[in-house]
C-alpha cells in the first residue's frame, strides 16, 4: 500500500468574482476557529476555492456542502467576510460561510 500527501501552503478564492480565472485572493488560516478567512470585495460572478494557487486541489458546488472538483459557485456583488471550513470538526462536510457587510 502507498499513499501520497500534498502540503497545502495556501487557500484562495478564484473566479470571475476577481475579474477572471487567473487572479487568486488568498485566505488566512485561523487556528482558533479552524477556518480559512478573508474579507473581500467580490464582483457578481462565479468562484471556487483552491489550494496552492493551482487546480490540483479545488472545492466548489454549494457553500453549505463543498466537494472536491465541485461546480462553480454563483456569488452576488458585495463585500463579504468569508470563512472556509475544510476540516470536519463541526459538520460532516466542508463548507463556507459568506457574511455580506
């Protein structure tokens, strides 16, 4: 048996919410909450979360139930506090919380 591990050095938002699909907005890890966090002003459009500014590890789908390689997520324009929970400590799935400011 063998396995492989990938070191996750960064998590970011990418998509048309940043203007295009080649501009990442980095999140910061909060050890106390276990969330990756950022406050960001987003344009109306679509987005996903990805690791290490690459497509090898990405999640999408629905904010309440993110899945690996999931679909693009539609977002309304605005400034948001964004929390991304990838560790399954409080729920059985990865999820994100967007709070419009």
